[in-house]
C-alpha cells in the first residue's frame, strides 16, 4: 500500500494539532493528521469564547487542574514566541447574593490549592474598581485568566507541524478502521492509509472513532450547544474584561458570563442546551438518527432525570431573549434586551457514562498502539499544549 506512515492523528482541533506538534518537536517520525472538514479548528476550537482559563474551577489533582495550570503558561509562552496576540487581562467571579458567597469562598480555596496564589478577594465597593457596572456582594479577581484567538494558535501549530515534516490532509473523513496483524488501516472518504500507531482526537466523534477501532469507550459523546449574544458596539463600555457568575457546583457549566474578545467585541453567554445532532449549531439543526442514538443510550435518561430542572431553564433561556437578558442583569443590571444582538454558537462534546454521569475530567484511554482522547471539553484549548506533552510522551514510549 502506498499510503504508509508511522502515526496517524484523527482530528484537526487544537488538541490534535498541539499533540502532533509536541511529538514532532521532540521526535522525528512520519506523521499524518487527518481532518474531516475543509479547514482546521472548525468545531470546538474555532467556536469557543477564546478564554485562557486560570484553572480555578477544577478539582485539585485532576487532569483538568494539572493540565490547565501548566498548559496556561505554556500557551502564554507559545503566543509570546510566535507573536500571537493575547491579553492576560484577568477576570472577576461575582457572588450576586449572600448564599453564593460560600461557594465563592470554596472556589477561592480551590484556586489556592491549584497554585493560584495571587487571587484577590473583593468587597462590594472594590468590585467597581475592576468592573464599574457590575453589582455583587463579593467577588474574587483572578489575574491569570486571559483571552486569545484559538484559531490563530491552531494555524500556527499547523504551520509548525508542516515545518517539522508532518503532513495534514483536509476533507478526509474517517469512515472505517481495520486492525491488521501489526498495522492499523484507516479508510477515509477518499483514500486509505496504514500506520503503526493511531491517536484519536476527534472531539465530537471521539466515541465513534473508538468504536471503529473495536473498543468500548464506555461513554457516549452528548453535544450541548452554547448560544451567545453580543453587546452592541455602543454598549461595550459596560464590560472592561471578563465577568463570571458563581457557577452551580451541581452542573458542569459555568453559567452565562461576559467575555471581551481579543479581536474586539464583547460576547454574552453561553447557555447550555442539548443539541439534536453532534454539529447542531443552530436551533433548527436536527438529525433523527443521532437523536435516537442519544436518547437510546442507557445513561441519557438518568442524566435527564438528574438535571431536568436545570435543563428546562436552559431551554427557556435559549428561546427567550428576555430570560437570557435577565440572567445577564444579575451581573450588569443596566443591560437591557436592546443592548444585545445575536452572536455565534458552539457545541461542547461532553462525555456521558452509562450511569448518567457527565464526565467531569479529561479522559484518555491507551492501548498497545492507540491513544483515544474521549473527553476533552473546556479547558482543553487552554490545556492543549500540556495535553500534547502527555500524548507525545506516551507515543515516544510506544515507538521506542
């Protein structure tokens, strides 16, 4: 077979790109990265809010906490090295009522445990020094947070992969994988390739790729759509940097918030609603076979039973601009519906197990000649270079 290579990466989002780059930087090897779309970083990477996360939210010692803290600084260094614009602007997390203060204090302590020693507690008056139009009874300022364009980061990673001798093929959707005696055959919509090692970084389709490889991933990827509004240009002064609410600890999403974008503008959101297809960026996007796949999964109804109240509120907020605005007014009271214009949306690939648990941490499964990244939602973009370091080290051990 003419299309032979040592390692194939499936998925051209930032995690796949960062992992391929890290490997090639440390070890000269034949590498091919396959991307189903006509451009890189088209899904989760290219549709997120562009936040460089601090690591404050994640359980100390977890993969998210470790990789976010390390990856954050690696990302800042990468941007400095290659001239990619970013702003280490910091953010505030605001308790809007006294019951939220206890959760805010828990977040503060978690941040300290994760090495964020420069977090600063703000009283009601001090909040105004950071965000003059924000109301709250208490807040914390997190100076480690920043903003960047992850598509720009991804484009630079792809350039470096090519510089190091790697190959990237777009419009190459994987439709079948055959496990041979000592090789792996990867069949796409337009070609066939053989490799010794395979890395699955397929995001929304990572569970599908794992199954094509003969594995039971023990999770199902459930897509959650996050919808955004933007502040009108003349109202952008209401937000200086990033303003977040205290998140509900029972739910793996951060709540609607305000994010200044590196290329200009202020996003408001996202909410979190079930999408009716894996790439369901619009409310009207629907694919019966995929929806049936989700609702026939054992864990789906357990999850639905657990989170139906929150899910219903997210759905109401999705169809009601008035309710969306009301959520935003908890942080910036003078905002009204007329200040908001429709923004974009993204889809989060969230792993769900058969017991109805939304997997909170990154999940990586390793076999003799394969690595599968089966859960890498936020803060995976922030953590991508750190995750890539781990993946590349695992691969080098296999190759050697």
